[in-house]
């Protein structure tokens, strides 16, 4: 698929820019009270947008740092030039470049590139999912208590975010919960079976567009956290291997109702 081949090439090129900035040392600025932006974000986005405009001049582009443009075309790219900026700024090795293409209301192609590991996750609608050149599929974990799962927390409104309750209940109900700081890579890891599920509140379109497609093309399931159809504006997302999806939703339903299977432990001085 030409779209996917071009997106993969652009992602690898942008990833090389991130590595170059990483070697040179990292400086960052603040976007609001908590969000970071680095020179690497801007350089990566500039390259991606330029390349997309060259290959697909009629397409719309929605990019995290604001470098995209609107279009009347049914094709729309979602671009995160550096997913995991806080990780990157601190030298924590979990970040990536992600691009996804939407036609109408349907995601048709997506790539997630981890330049540190040289791992390119990709999928086209109806064509399966791949890690580099090898096909991938979700895990076979049959029950929640056998699963390793992941989530994330927003950098803003931390004090009012109630995901900590979901985190605690899932931590007690599974093999463990990971919090890597990169939603796109978390989703890629669900797709290839390194994780069995991922959930999060308040993700931006560029955070999830590619990863959600890659998960479903790898045989997984994607809904909102109440079991409804997930769309770009949905307030939350659950992606899993499918086998533990119903059980996860049952637990989430209890938490939404304020029913906690496992009480928070007391603080001991």
C-alpha cells in the first residue's frame, strides 16, 4: 500500500532526527504547567509535514505541535512527531514517531516507529499488522489474572484524574500494570503480545490513531471503557487481546459505579 510505505519511510527519517537530538543533548520548554516540548518535537514535525505535503499535497494533516493544515480531502493524517516527549526530555528510553491516515471516518493505515530499538510497527486496514517485516498478533492470555496490562496518566489535571482507582484495581487483578509514558508504544505492545491490554482516559487523536488500528489488525479488540464503539472523540479507550476484554469491562463497570474489589491500603508511618 503506497500510503503505508511512504508513512514508514517518513517515520524512519523522523526517528533519525530524534536520535540526533538525543545525542546532542536535550533542552525543552513548557507548554502550560506540565507539558513539555523540545526542539526535537519541532524538527521531527517539520520534516514529517514537509514530506506528507510533497507526497500527498491534497491531504489534511493534524499534528500535535500545530504544523498541519486543513483540507477538503477525505484523507487526513494524524501526526505525533515525538510521542513520549517527557520520557525523551529526561533520557528515559521509551518514545516514538507515529503517523496514521484516516479516510472519511475510517483509519486505513498507521505506523509507530521506535528509533532506539529500530522497531517499526505498521498496519493497513484489512492487511494485518507487522513488526518490521514479520506479522504480529495479540497474546493468548485467557484471563485477566494472567494478564500484563498498561495505562497512562495525563500531564495536566493530575489531581482530578481518577485513573488511579482503575490502576489500583487492575494492579490487584492482574500480573501487573505498566506505565511506560508512551500510549502509542503501549498499543503496539498489545498488538505484538508483549502486553495483554491497555486503557487510558483523554488521549489525543494522534496518540491512539495508529496504535488502535495496529491492535485490531493484529486480532485485538478496541472499545471505549464502557464497551461502546470507540471513535476519535471518545473520552477513553480500552484495547486488548480480545480474550480478556469482557472481563476487563466488567471490572471497569464496577469501578465506574464506585465499587472497589480491593480497598486502598492504609498509609503506615
